C-alpha cells in the first residue's frame, strides 16, 4: 500500500501511516 489516501481495510497488525511530502505513504509497524 504505497498510495496517498489509501486506507487499509483489515491490517494484520496495528500500523501507523505517515504521509510524507513526497506523496509516499510510510507504514510503521507499532507493536
């Protein structure tokens, strides 16, 4: 999932989506 404004329906793990100015979505795993 590397699209801007893309929402995950059912993520396997609690992740935090951080939007950068480049327009790429960085998903950080928060466990």
